[in-house]
């Protein structure tokens, strides 16, 4: 239930000191299944049936403009996103200011690297062992440039990759293992893997209702710099994962109840992300419709396009770009089996 007073920030909350999110700057390309790959075409048709769309559009790093769209999507170069990762990290560090940059390079820094698919150098067609290390293990340029000598790890979490990294970062900071935690994340939208992932969501048990004419998949790189001591900007706290019922109606009712338990008088919005599946969209739609008066609801992936494990980062981009009022916002991340809830407090700038 909502209360009338603003509660103090939880003791285990952490501060988002720097943040940057980048996406591929290539045009959206429509996927067309090839006649030579029956398996891929079958996955594509099943994915459309579960999403309610008629077409699938991709924006990928490293596509070539002089190549047919289908081939460009399948053979996108990995070097473009490796360069984007380094640039994104540099922009996130620049948000800390020159003094914060100096501190960052002389304190205990941990690095967490998150993506959707894990060891993907085989899919990327990597032709250098040095690049394979950056793709599969840790981005070597970031490790070198920011003097990472403490805790490091690579997390493969499918749609939960970034949130799993945030859970580890929250534990690291609250246990004083590090002064700063840098999270670097990447979502690569390989067409076959994107369509295959859609098979884990059940087909809807109600008449088909299209979400949109096209489903849009956008590759993004992101970087978060997290500290324990709070400051201006966004403070975060990740709650425990909650399993939801499989049926849309009970799942939506339980999700709405969970949201209400996290709201208070200072709550502005619920920012929700969900996979582009009809069943997930129906759960999200019903829960958003049940929000109490005075609390807005935003379906982020419907606005910005789906980016798999990087979808949660859309919430911070949305807050920083939309001149949001200070206050509490709840980020809800559906993954097909349950939900992650992430409290966000936007503080006044100094």
C-alpha cells in the first residue's frame, strides 16, 4: 500500500555516478528469411506468431550499406561494437568530471562484463585471438585504461545479464570489496538467436492481437559506474527476483500488487520492460492499467525498441533525457518467468 511520507533511502542502495548508452547508427534493416536455410525461416515464422508482428527490423553494429540487407544482418562486423563499448565507457567516465576520473583511476575498481549470449566469438567470426579475449572474456582496452586490478567477471544472463551484473555490483559495494564498480554491457542481435529465444515464450491462449506491424531489435552498448556513497543523480536498489504465475491474468494481478508494495507518496512512474511476446505484453498492459492514480506507466521497449539484456538501461536514459522530476521511479523487468524490481531515486543536482 502507498504511504503518505517519503521513506529514507535503504542502507544497501548504491549511486549511479556515471552512465552512457549507445546504439548502432545504421539504418533499420528488414529481415528476410533465405530460401537456403529452412531452419532459420521456421524460427522466424514461429517468432512472428509469438510476437504478433508481421516483420522484424534490426539495427546492428557493423552492417555494410553495399550488401543486401539479409546478408548484412547475418554478417555484421564485431569491431564496430567493440569500438562503441570503449567510447561508451569513456562517456560514462566523463560524467564523473575530471576529479572523479582521477579518483576512478586510483581507487579499487571492479569490472563486470555482461551480455546475452556468453562466448559468442564463433557467431561473430572473430579472426584474432586478442579480439576473441575481448568478446568472450573481458574488454582488454577498458581493463588497461581504467587500471582494473580487483574483482572482474563476465556474466551471460540472456535477458537478465545486466541485472545479474547489477546484483553482483550491489553486493561488491555493500561488502566493501571495491570503491567503484564498472559494468559494461552489450546486446548483440543475431537473427537466428533472437528468433530462437522467442520460442521460450508460450503461444497466446487468446485471439491474436498484433503489438505492432514490425518488431524492432536494436543493438546497444552501455556502461554504468557505481559507487556506494550517494550523490546527485540516480540512486538504485535492486530487489529480489519474484516468480510470476504462467497465466496472464494472475501474473498481471500479482505484478500489479508487487508494484504497489514498492510505491510511496514520492513515486512518479513505473518504467516497465518486457520481451516482445504477446503473453508478456498482455501481462505488462494489464499491470500498467491497474496502477493507482497519480503514478504514470511507461512501456520502454515499445518506445525505444527491444535490446534484450540492455533493456533496463533504457530506464536511466529515459529519466536523464526527459528532464524527469526528482522522486522515486520503479523499474520493472519481465523475463518470461518472473520479474526484477529496481527502485530508482532521482536526486536534485548540487
